[in-house]
């Protein structure tokens, strides 16, 4: 009898564990995400979102008299980190971030590197090579096959080709500069990097990767700031303080955009039309889709 009770308890424990460990289906690589934000997953204050497959927590604070936003994101599957372009990838088409976010069922969306504003740099979107014009002064940010963030400083053809020989590039951004690599703050002469007003304050957006969560989920951090802004050096301080393993400066100024469930979180004078977004999507089908 005792043995039966023990076996029954083990069965209950493991059954409960199996129910908690959802078997998520990865999202297809290209095109809009198939599912939109989940009803009821957004908190009343609009700063937190949790649907089981992804979690977003936004902290708003003040640094040097500037409003700063820390946006933490953890996802169950790497396919939830995605990009979208305003038009055909090789076109000069632009659109506001909120329009691209809505068109692609984004839960959380940011501006990207406004790649079609210039003609230089290495650019990949959703596994497709859009541009391959390597510039040493344009540090690269790569999203690899595991959706980890990878930095290539001062890229050369040799560096990029060596990387491609062993890895797959899902996304590649060329803006920069790269700020933190392998947990180490990078030192460089900013005058040799792509111009981003490095020493001067401005509205900015930095993408970071943190250590995986305890349950093995990829965890990212975006840091944004409002006008009058912070310098890139100061933004690096903030990323370093938060334990960023990788940190990279994206397009800033009035391009800086943070949207959660269709609502702008940060404040800028008006929505600037840009070429692309970085966004996160849910793995949870809607009730209609789940019943089909």
C-alpha cells in the first residue's frame, strides 16, 4: 500500500511538471508573426507583459535628470526575436514603428538601425542578405542561429567570412558602435567609428543580452532614454551596471521608439518614419487559431 501511495505521488509530481513545461512551436523565420498579443497578459499599468511564452518588464527611472527605460525581455524560443522592414528589404520605404509593429503582430517593438538611410554596412533581415558593403568603422551586431547577440568590431571581409564559415547569420545590423563584448567594455577611438554623436547627449537606444534565465530562456535588455538624452559613454555605463554580456548602440535621436502592445512607452516629439524594427512576438495562438 505504501509503495502504491509513493508511486501515485510521483505520478502527480511528474504530471504537474509536464503540464508546466509547455511544448512551444517555433515561429516561421520570415513574414509577420502569426499571433498577436495575448488578451489579459498586459498589466494594468502597461509596463509588464507575461503570456507564458514571453515576459516583458519595464523599469522607468531617472539618470542624470534624464528619464531612462530598462526593458527586460525573456523568451521561450529564439524565433520570438524578429525583425521587419517598412517595405521590400532593398527599398528605401519607411514607416513609423507603430505601423510596422501592428502589421507584424508585435508584442514589443523597437526601431532598428534604419539600414536603408545609408548604403554602407552588412545587413541581414530574417536570414536574407540585404547588403554586403563592409565598412571598418561600422561595428556589426549579429543575431546568430541561437538568437544570441554577437559583435564583430571593425569588420573586415576576413572577419565576416570566417564567422560565416561556422555560423548562420539570422539578423545583422550596422550602426554601432559596439559597447560591450563577452562581458567586457570595449575601448576605442570614437572618431574612427560610425558617427552617432558619441560624446554628446541624445535620445538613444541600446540593445543588450544578459545571462540566460534560470530556466534557460534567452534574456535581453533594451535601454532607452528621453530628451535631452545621454551620451553613448553614459549608456554604456548603464548597460555595464545591469550586467550586459553584449551591448550595441542602435539608431537614436527621434528614431528611438519603444512600443508595448501598441502603446508608446518612451517620449519623443513625434513618430519618425524609419526603415525597420526589432520586435518580439508570442508563441501563444489566439483562441480562434487554437480551435482550428
